[in-house]
């Protein structure tokens, strides 16, 4: 399913994905598993025209899990758990996750996760090339002298 409500300006792209509970409308087809779309997964790189980070919004139904380990060649990942609960495994160590849990995983970390609860698990995954962030994000910002006005 594609995002219907999208606005683009000279220096931005904005999209309305819908409510978290409606995330199942999106389906991701993994190239390694053709014909087996994953419901509740939407990558934002192409939608938002991102060039240095990938973000996905995800819904993992109750009782489901990622059925394989994976790791990355260059990308570190940050998982931000928004709602629900489950478990995340990195290199054989298990971390209980719930709303408010954040986990960073380095590229070599062998990872998998599951929703071992009776409610859906919602999370964001942000990935970027490890070591690519230059400087700190506060000093990268530049305050402008222009006064903020709203129409």
C-alpha cells in the first residue's frame, strides 16, 4: 500500500502514515522471500527521499517473531519501542522490551526479536552507516536571526 497523504516542499517531504493501529495496511516484500510480504512494515528512505539514514515503522503481531538472526555489514541500528512488549536478543543475550525501551545494535551484533505478549508490538528502527556521523548534532545546527512567524 502506498501513502496517499504526502506533501513535498523545496527542503522537506512530509507524509501521513496513519494511526499505529492501522500499520498492518503496509506490506514489505523482502527480496530474499518473494511472494511472502511482511505486513506492518514500511521503510521510509524512498518515501521521504532520505540519503543518509533508513527508518522503518513496524508492527509485530502478538505471538510472532523474526524467524532468523541477522546482522549488518556497515549499518548500526537503533530500535525505539513505542507500544507493547516483547524480547530482543543480541549475541545470545535477551533484553525485555516495552514502551520506552531503546536498543542500539552494532553491525556485527547477531539479532532477532519476538513479541511474546498478547498485544501488538510497535517500534521504529533507524539505521545508518556506523561512524558516518561527523561532529555532534547540536553544533551542526545554526541559529538564524529571522523571526518565526506562523500564517
